[in-house]
C-alpha cells in the first residue's frame, strides 16, 4: 500500500501533517508525532507582534528625545540589526528540531502588515526549515476599508515574504474573501506553492461573570469539514498549487474525503490535542484497511477523484446540490 504524496514539492511518506499547535512547539512532542507516523510538522506560529514588540521597545528607549543631540544616533545599532528574544528562541528551537528529526519541518509566520518582521523568513530558511507556512489573519473592523484594499494587503505581505526566502511557501487561506477562488489564483500569481484550506479563527464569546469579551482557541470536529471539502473540490486542477486540507480533519474518513476532494495532504491539530500524538497511528491504520477493502493501491490514485473537475458546469452543479439538499430535507 503506497501512502506517499507530494506537498509543496516535499516527498511525504503519507498525507498526515501535524498542524501548528502547542504539540508542535517542542522537540519532545514533535518526536512523539514522528514516532507515531506523522509525515511532516508545521511548527507553532511565530507572530509578527512577537518579532516587533522588542524592536519597538528598544526604538522608544534609544531614540526618544534623540533629536536634541543628533550626533549620538551613530552609536545606536540600526533597527534591522536588533534581535528579539522570543523570535531568536524560535530559530534555536527550529534548528534543534531539525537535528532531532528526519521528517520535513515547516516553519509558520503569522502576520498582517509589511515590515521588518518578514526578514525572519530568511532566518527561518537559514535555521533549516524545509518550507514556510504564512498565516495572514486579518479581521477588518474599519467600515471604510473595501475588499480590494484588504486583498491587496494579503498580496503585499506575500510579496515581502517571497523576497526574503526561496523556501517553498504555503498561504493559509480563509473562507471570508468575496471570491476565494479568484483569491487563490492571485496567490498563485504572487508565487505561492500551496494553500492550506482553511484558517480557523479563534472563537468569540462573552464571559457573563466578568462582563468581558473573550477569545478562545477554536477546536474543531469532523462536522467542520464541509467547507474544506467544498473548496478543495473547487480549486483542484484549477490552480497549479499543492492543497492541504486543514479544518475538520479528525479521522481516517476525514482524510480520505479530503484527498478525494482534491487535497494533496491534510493537516491535523485539534484531533491531536484531544487524542494525543498516538492518534496518528490509528488514523493511518484505518486508512490502510479502507484502501485495501476498496482496492486502492495508492493515495495518488484517489486525489481529486471526487472533485468538481469532473463536472461541465461547477456553478450549476453546486446550485443543484444546494436545492436538492434543502428540498429533500424533512423534519
């Protein structure tokens, strides 16, 4: 049984990738994931704010009031030479993880604005990352900001990162674009190698005891798989990119469905946090058994086999299925 697949140009022994989470933040837990059979790991995210905050603090204390004695500025290091402790620890951890493992390690940068933080893309490459995942999560609250400006911001960040690394690059998509299909094409034109479908924003709630708004990590379940399948099926063969199905991947069935919809690989995070790294082995065993029963000989054989590539009019097909689902529902 051949479970191998390709993602971002990387040869993976199977389609299971451990997505960014607390489990991918240390050598020990990543080794457990590797031992359980995971094919690759996305490290926990390094946030733009983590990189920038110390630079901003140093800028303030070094340069505040310096106009009164300009000659003293020459004694201060340029801001792009300053180091950030949290970001430097990330680079050290990445280098250590690469030495301790034999699977591809994908670094993760999370940011929304152009700036000095994108220089860390080059540093991540130098530290040994096999690829880079860019998570651009922006929730617009400015009523005057139109969709074109928001989309341009995503593409500008992508361009800045691309200039700082030659690593294979994936962008973690969200489903909130006016036209995700067009945005996927624009990401492709911008030079990405793959898309992760989808970002999973934090859950918003209100604490009735403290009367405050709270945001919590949003763990998923298999019930969240629908939009992932929909967009993998739409994008498959319409973009020349690797696709990783992310939201809603919990079981062997979820992985198989994602592959058939067009994903090259899958990312699992919530299921591993809930069940532990050993869950990977169970999923792989169940996948292998199903493939044997259905006489599949490889993962490659099933990728995209139930995608919209096989319909003449994808929009009409989607509309027809929508009508059929609603008209056939009975309470």
